[in-house]
C-alpha cells in the first residue's frame, strides 16, 4: 500500500513539473501596442526595438533615416546570432487600415516583377548618390503566395547588387489584421533561404493577433479600409481608390458652376497624389 502511495505521489509530481518544461521550450513575446503575440522555440530569441535599430545601423550599415522611418518593433534571430548567423527577421507594422484580399486571384507574378524591377531601377539614382551599389538584377526566389485561412502573404526576392552581382535574399511575410498588418522581413544571402524558411515556419506557427483584432473581426461600418490591396502591398506601392473621388465628382458635376466643381475635384486628386506614400519595405 505504501509503495502505491509513493508511486502516485511521484506521478503527480512529474505531471506538475510538465508546464515548467514547456515554458523552457518556448517563450511568449507580447507587442501590446500592435495587439500581437509571438511564441518562439528554444532555438530562437527576440531582440528588442532599441537593439534592433543599433544592429541595423551600426552592424549592417543601413542608413539611419531609412531605419527610423521603418520604426522596427524588434527582430527574431537564431540562438547563435551574431556568431553563427548574420541575418534576422525584422518586424515592423503598417496602420493603413484593413487590406482587402479581393484581388488575390489577380496576383500576376510576371507583371509584379516588372513593376518592382522598374521601381528598383528608379531608386538606383538615389543609391548611387548615397554611395551604395546599384541594383543590377532582381528575380523571385519565392513567388507571392496568399493563404486565405491565415490571411498571410509570403514572397521572396533575389536581388543582385553592383558589378559583381552579389545576390541578396529579401524574404517577406505580411500578416493581415483587422485594421493593420505585421511585416516580417528577413535579409540575408541566397544560401540562407532554407534556414530563413524554417525559422519563418516556426515563428508563424506561434504568431497571432489578439482576439478582436484579427482579420475576420473587420467590420466595414466601424473600421478603416486601406487604400490598396494585396497586389499593391507586394509591389510596395499604394493603389488609390477612385470610387470616393468619382462619387464626389458625380455630385459636384450637377452644380451650377462646373469650373468650381472641376477645380475642387482636381485639388482633391492632387492632394491625394502629394500625400501618397510607399509601403514599408526593406
């Protein structure tokens, strides 16, 4: 009888210790302002926003103005960083409203690549002026893929720089929420593709928006809608919605003074164009 009692107490003790082992195997990181949580396994760790900014500017040589514009929330690295690896997943966020996914079926890899190539070529003048190597090639390392169940879109670009054409991998994930999106960007060499993919898989499996702030919680009557969809999100260029302006013109066109109506419509359009902005992108 005494033996059975000891066996029972030992079993209870083992099960009571089980949660502590789980806690050691993974860690939860809260981003309260973004209503978002990350859960990382023991092979990865989270670097806070301040240290992420320092690494991106001091260690990786990114322009300070560009880094501060992105406003990093933190970075995910593997446990060997920086000795064993020199890449990380930088986390940022955009607060432009609910991103509609109605154009998911219209994502054309070829057309998007053409648009992105033109944009990078346009930016080469700025890169040369800043003393940075120009972009010489760009292709998909992973064509854009949208997961409707998780409301998550993933793509990866392979970018060549300078005369040597040194290849850099830019791996991007966008997690869509009710009115904002979490951006995850990993930059490394092409040989890091498998490692980054594995890390992204682990990170995404334990990442979630808080209840009430998920994509499915969107209510068109209560929440804001972004001025762009998935195609513009990938291209990094906001797509303005013409419908409100068209409705405004329709209402004004019946006014006695068409010249005033035309001038008002032109002013609104010009204001929208001048205040447009690019989406966060590394």
